[in-house]
């Protein structure tokens, strides 16, 4: 059903994209101000839903945003591409706030731990900081190569497929009996955190999914599934927060000058609301099911997107 819905959306957006392209073509000789705003409020709502639903699920929000932006004709011109790429990062602010809301007790414990008032909170805070460093260093170093070579549909399709296979292989290995004997998040070590952080670097390839690699890495080093999911969310709070702040400070003005203020803000609000729902659903679902469903989804969405590209629908 999700794939059918995306296909319908892509078909509709493809038609909209064709119409928008025709308008831009007719306006090529006109002043820049005559070119219509590519990011309308309805499109921002769609992007917000995509971001909020996919950010913390192991399916890659970046991959989904890239494909949906292309389907809706956002960022497909030299004048708007940079602003669209920046917005694909800064829209994460809505999903970040969802984690702050849902995990405020844990976050407060971590803050108390940094202040020396909560030993368990200090352990988790140190682990999050350690896990954050590798992706931060590599991400800054490889920012331009990633933008130039990996922000495309085919790299995303490849990442979706590989990640889907990994989830099918690894996702069914979790058993309730093993879960009861695995340590909770308060027992995470610096070594475990560093391994998870090193693996998170793989998520710099768009379509890989930060949630996917960090959850699998956390399970591989011995954390329980519930602890792996929570640590992935907390690490995402810091990693995505840093990326959003970096992009916002560097190129936020370009987003406003290209798309205005209202539509980008609407997208962030929708991302916040949909992320709250998605996180709650994921936590509840994985209490009784494996990660395999996300593997099948990734393979399915990769196949569907490949067909849409080959047939020039998007």
C-alpha cells in the first residue's frame, strides 16, 4: 500500500513537474523574479510528511526526500538546487524536536549527568558524544564529494537495496530470549559507542539510513533492541542537530531567499507531528516484530524508484 501510494504521488508530482518545467522554460528569458516558487505549501506538507515518517525509521529520509523533491520538480534548476539540498537537511529540525519531546526524561538525565548529578545519565551522554565524533569529522571532510557524487537517484537506489538485504539477513536474528539477557542503555561502554559511531559514517552515503546502521551496530555490539533503538534516536538528536545547525547557519538565508519563510516552516511543523507518530509506532511495532519489514520495504522502494527513473516518470 505504501508503494502504491508513492507511485500515485510520483505520477501526480511528475505531471506537476512537467508543467512546472514548461513554465520555467517559457520564463528563461524573463527576469529571475518571474520564475515561480518551486516550494509551495502543499509541496512543503508532502516533504514534511516524508521527512517525519522516514527520519528515524531504517529506510533513509535523505533518499526519500531526494526522490520526492525530484518528482515534484524542486531543486532541478541551477537557481534552486543548492537551496533545495539545504532544505532537505534543515527540515530535519522538525523530526529532532519530536525526539526532544518523546525522550525529554532521558535527555534531562543526560544533562544532569554532565553536571555530575546522575551517573547513569553521564554514561549515556559520554557514549553519545563518543559516537557522534566519527561522522562529524568525516562528514565535514567529505561534504563536497558527497554532494557532487552521491546526491543522486541511482546511488540512493543502490543504498536502499544493499540496506534492505542487510535487514533481511540481520533483522530476523533478534529473539525475545536473547533480548532479556542483553544489557540496557545505562550499561553501554565507550568501546561500544565508538564502534556504533564508526559505523554511522556509512550513513553519509544518501539512502543508507543512519537509523539502520546505528541500530544494527548497536545490536552487533550487544545492546538490547530497545536500547539500540533509543541510542539511535539520541545519537540522531545530536548528529542531525549538528548537521541542521551547520547547514542553517551556512545556507539558511539562501533557503529563505529562494523559497520564502512560510512554506519551509510549514514543512518543519508537519515533519515534527509526523515524526512523533512514526517514532511511537516504530517502538511499539518492534516490541513484537523483527526489522525484516523494513528490509522488504527498502527493496521494494528501490525497485519502484528504478522503474520510475527508467520510464522517465521522474
